[in-house]
């Protein structure tokens, strides 16, 4: 099992893998609410994480001099990674240049010696014919590790897009997460990645999933349905999705040539409505899921009622889904909480007559 040397070795346990999966769940207007923000936020929010990072001698000499709302620079990231790995720092071409969210995640994944795992995930997605962004692998790894956070709904203005400059406060959260690792996290991600072998997609499955995967790394925003700026509940966000908002964006708002009937298939915006639009006889069991199916999760699994469905995602195949939740838009295996809480699936592509109902 790979380890980040010295600093991580002396840290304590956090969560077991099933519990980690549960923290990713987030409902649309339901019981699992989350929120997000702006490039240079007006406030500091992760004081406990900043204290921990400073206590370990990272990023600042004191909490008072930490500068949480400043953008992280390439030079600062190089120094930070060198301290975490106890390796000589890389010398960036422009130390003052800002670091984006996606760049930070990539560098931390590399520091954890999981870059090969990220490449494995990226290669597998592209081998299946998906047009995924280059950040797909490292963003998937970073979010399986829980390196991102989700702000309360009132602070959705703090949520950052993948190519936004990342703040020192967001960086401190990620680093504190690593410092609290219990020793199982890297192996958990490596083992999960070995199961990411996607099936052959139909043309329509591929169209829908290509829309979904391009948003990997976008934040969770309460009521969000767009990758562009909006204020769904009065808080200006730079873009992002809640769980049913992500499904709504992929199936309802995306224009597919010849797919007008697909856009009309889903009528309700919430998880409650989406899950209840199909009769019991049309609900799809876990063993019968196909790529592109909608997945619904509830507190009583298959015995849940539509009124208690609190989360939704889109099935990729081979036991994996893509969804928007506490880690933003992410790809996750259907294990732990997800498997235990799976209620039923729905097949919009078949409802629209675009694929056969298997």
C-alpha cells in the first residue's frame, strides 16, 4: 500500500470506506443538502483545518498570517508538496502564477502516489468511447479521497469551478484531509479503480454519458442546474448542480439531435418527482441496470417511497455511477451506502423509445 511519508504516517483514522461513500450522498431538495462559492471569497470558513495545517508547519507560520482568501500560487504549492513528501521542491516557471482547483487536485494526487490510478481511470473511460476531459482521472481520485468540500447553501458563492484559481482556504481543507488519513484511503481508491471497466455503449447511451462526464469536477450547488453562473435560491453561484439538477441538465436541458422525445421524458425536477414518474412495474432492479439509467436512493432501499428518495445519479455501468453530491460531480463505485440505499432505477432512453427496454 502506498503512503505519503512522515506527515501522513503520524495521523489518525478518519472513516471507513462505506462511511466515506455515505458522506458523498446529497439529496435534491431532500434530507442531504449541500452548498458552494467564488474565486476570491469574502470570508474565511475552514478555521479548524487552517489551524491543523499551520500546527504541522505548513503554508504559514501562524493562523494570523495564513491569508485564507488569497489565491494559491505555483510557488506556494511547490513548497507545500515538498514539505508533504519530504522531496526537493519543483521550481515552477512562474512561481506567482495561480493554481486552479483541478491543478491542485492533480498535484495532491501525485503527492499521494496515485497518479497512475488516475491515468488508469482516464484510459478506461476513453477506451469505452467516452469523451472525458483530461482532469477526469485525477478529479475522480481526488473526490474518492474526499479532498473537496461542500459549503452550506447560504455560502454557494464560495464554490469553485475546476478551472477557477483555488484559494489558500480550499487548499488547507484538502491538506488537512490528507493529514487526517487513517492509512486505508490510498488502497481503497486503487482497489476501486481496478473495477472501472466500462461496457460497450449504444450510440444513445454514449451521447448521454458524454454530456454527463464533461462536468466531472464541477461543484455541488443547491438547486443548481447549470455549468454557468446562476442564483437558484438567491445566492449567486459560479455554476454547479445538485443531484437532480445534474440529471435535469443531462436529460432535460441538453439538446440532442433527434432527441426531443428524450427531453420530454423526465417531467419533474426533484428526486421525489423523478423517481415517482415510473410505476412499480417499470422500476429497474440493481442487477438489471444499464448505462444511462437513472439511479434513486432512499433510506429503506427498494422499500423506499418516492417521497423519501433523497439522491439520484446516472449509471455508467460495471457498478459505477456519475452524480453530483458532497464532492461535486464525481464518479463513484456503487458500494457501501450507495449499494445499501439503492431503491430502483429508471430507463429514460427506453421510455423515449431510443433503445430497447432490456
